[in-house]
C-alpha cells in the first residue's frame, strides 16, 4: 500500500486539475509566461535606469516625476542609478544628467535638439518656443544663446564680482528687512534678494521692489514645476491650473512694467553707451526684427529669475554646511584673513 502511494503512476494527473479548466489553458499560461519574459527584457538600453516591465516602468517613472516634482525625482533616481541615467517622461525615454562636466560637454556642442515638457504647460509659463531655458525651437534657441553668452562672460563676468560684493554689503546693512521678531535672519530670502539685485544691476538696470519680485519669482517657479509635466487633459479643467496661471501672470506683468521703463530710458537717452547691457542688446535685436517683443520679455524674465532660484539655494546650503562644521569655518576664516587682511 505504501508503494502504491509513492508510485506517481498511481495517480491520473488530469484528475488532479479542475474539470472546468479547458484543455488549452496550459499552453496559454506557458505562452503568457514567455511573453512576460520577453517584455521584461524589451529594454535594451545600456544606460542605467528603471526597467520597462510591460510598460509599468515608464508609467511609474512618469508618475514619480508628477508626484515628487522634477528636482526630488531626479535626486531619487540619481541615488539609485548614478549621475547619468535614463527615465521615462510622457512615455518617452529621457536622459537625466547631473554631472556638471557632462552637461558642459553637451551644451557647448551644436547637437541640441529639444527638452522635455508639456507643450500646454510650457505655453502657460511662456517658455514654449520662447526664451532659452525650455525653448524647444533649436533655431530660435541658437539665435538667442549668444546674447546670454556675451552677458555672462568677458567684461560682464569681471564686473559681476564687483557688483555682487557691493550688493552683499548693501543687504547686510539692511538685515532687519529679512529678520523675524526674535532677530533670526531668513538667509535664503537674503540670498534671493542679493542675487536678484545683482542680476538686475547687470542685466536690466531698472529700480525694482525686491521683496515683491522675489515672492512673484517663487510663485512662478511653483507654477513651472507644477505644470511642466502635466497631461493635456489637466489643462481642460481651468480651476486646476488657474492659480498657477495667475502666479505666472503676476510675474510677467511686473516684468512688463520694468522692461517698458527700460525701453523708455533707451529711447530718451543722450548716451546709449551708458545703458548698454543684456536687456538693451535684446531690445535692439527686436527693433532690427531679429526677435519678437514676447521673446525679448521672456529672455529678460528668465535672466532675472535664474540666480534667485538656483544660485541662492546653492549658496544657502554652502553656508549651512559651513555652519555645521566649525573647523572648516575656522579654516576658511584664517584663509580669508591671510589673503585679504585688513582690506
């Protein structure tokens, strides 16, 4: 009896399966398993990144960018796959590069093609085929880039150091404007004001309300991040993006007033050389018919918003890390004293 129990031939295999199961079920299951195996290995890219997995990978990748925001999602994937990786955004393979040397190598060549982003979202923030940051029109982008290159290099770069030092001194004398009731300084707001002031002196040269513009710039960036990757259906429901649209309009309207003042000063100036800067060069290009008014306004807007968002945050965290490491701070102060002295 024991031998019969151990003998596999004693059992009818088909009787062990439900009678309702069709005969073709096993081949279908095997075929499904084979297709799953093939689809899981569909991605043949040598660049590291999340797997394809029957299209689930691209869906998760895009949802992560929508949920976490571009910066946080990039940091998440950087930690997992390194400084150069491939993700999916809107179903398209997208390369994320966080290594500065690699980015410099790409940007200095003429093989620029496009940048990701929702067309409707970019239109809402004014960057669709406009400005330079997310301009997907290569021809226009290449026409605009020399204005930025000229403003950010050569004599302008040398002058930038002097202007920045002067702005820092001015704002340190007005710390009460960025301090709370207990006397604590909002360092990030201080950095943003310094960067905006420096950019304005160098590239526009029109007096402005730093406090109000800094708040508007933050609202613009919130709208930018919120709208950049949204699907088209999002823009069919006006109440979803209305607040972002208002934030963009607030900054654009404020910039329009400043740029109009710049146009007026140029038209009434006795010596144009006293007013030559980034904004003036763009306005002259508009008068020659090389650029549109909208593009000029967007370029000036983007030049002024860039540093208050990026450089100010970088400097803020640099100061934060120095404060956390007193020995490093002491070494820095000794070096400053040795080099600068009483000056």
